[in-house]
């Protein structure tokens, strides 16, 4: 009798009703599974669009004009390290930050650094997004701007005219994962503007991540680049090394050191943004006044 009662509580007495209940449960379970599959596919597509193709990034040219961004005039930063110049600072032998520091390997003439601006909004939002969001359009526009900045620096005798433009190499796995070779994108445009070939004689060893690494760990991260056999143009003595962001200068120093093995005698560096040393950035030298949001109304790249 106890058995009958418990059967009655868990299932209807009518076998047809029981079958019906099972069918409803099964079909709702199937529907849920189908919905989950659709959701997963949508997420994957969204991720592909976001990370590989950069389709979801806003139009770069419009953002730049809305932010009223302009590249720095060459007298607002140190010719030697690219840091923002303090008011009335004498830069003849470099700024107070770099005067005592070795910025290039021995036996090589270092002409200095050309930058678009300091690593602060909007550049600190646009430049990392080129590699993190495969934002090719922004890479091309900023690369072109950097090319014009370099052309001005050459015309004014600030740096030597290079025989080749060399991007800081990115490890192939990162290139593949990001869907963009951001330094080559920039270097390609620089080379085009100044009418000099781009060359890629270096390859990167897979080292620790740079993004988010502390200044100290970056300084210690040496010997990251190897020669890969592809040559520089004949009689190439002067190179321009192109990178996206400069922090300590360790990356470009490593690249120049590796290039010295190819008979390079002089080097300059061109970067989109220079992160000022902590002292200088805290003082707020060269901070723009009343700059709008880097992405229009929205402040953060992650909101896209
Ligand atoms: Zn300096």
C-alpha cells in the first residue's frame, strides 16, 4: 500500500499523462540545449569580430577629429628619450631623466626618439587597442602620422635619414592570436611616408608578457630578439626602429643591439607614445587641457 501511495505522489496514475509529462520535460530540455548552443555561437562570433577583425571598433578618423587630437610638436619632448620636456628644461644633452643613462649599445650613433605624444588619453586608449583589438584602421592612421613626424625630424636634422625602417618584432604566436602584426602595420606606413623600404631582419623570442609588466621587470628583460637571416637592404647603415609604446627604452635598445650584428652604424626610434618616467608624469608636464573622451562619449575601450 505504501508503494502505491508513493507512486501516486511522484507520477500521475494515468500512464498516458505520465508519457506526456516525460515528453514535455524532454522537449523543454532539448530547447534549452538548443538555446545554449545558439548563445555559444553568438559569443564566439562576437569574439571573432572583436578580436580578429576589429569590426566593432569605432571609425578611427572620426574619433581622432572629434578628440581634436594633434601629434606633438617636436620641441615638447626630449630628443634623446622621448620624455615630456619640463618647462624651460635644457635638452642639449638630453633631459634630466636620460642624461646619465645609456640608451644605445656601444659603437653606434643614437640619434634619438621621435614620438606622436605622451602615453596618456587619448593615445593610451587608442595605441594598445591597435594590438589588443586588431584595430588596423587606427594603426594605419597613427602610422601615417608617425611617418610625417619622422619626416619633419629628418628635415630639421634631428635624426638621420634611415636606409631602412625596422619594426620591433612580435612573436608569431602573438601575431596569430591577436590577428594583427601591429608594429609592422605602423612601420609599413612610416616607411611609405618617408619613402624608405621596411625590413624585418629580427624575430622575437617568446618572452614574458610586456603588457602590465612593471618597469623593473622590463629593464631586466634583455636579449629578446634574434637575427632571422633576412637581410637589410644593401649598404644599410642607418635604421629607424618602430614600436608602439616606449616605457624604459629597453625594447628598442634590445632591437638596436641585435641590428648592430648586421653592420648598422646609426639608429633612431619612432614610437606612437612614450610613457613618461613616474616623476615627470606625476608633475603633469605637457598635459593637454580639456581633452574629450578618447572614444567619443564613452571613455573606455572595454565598453565596445
Ligand atoms: Zn630624455
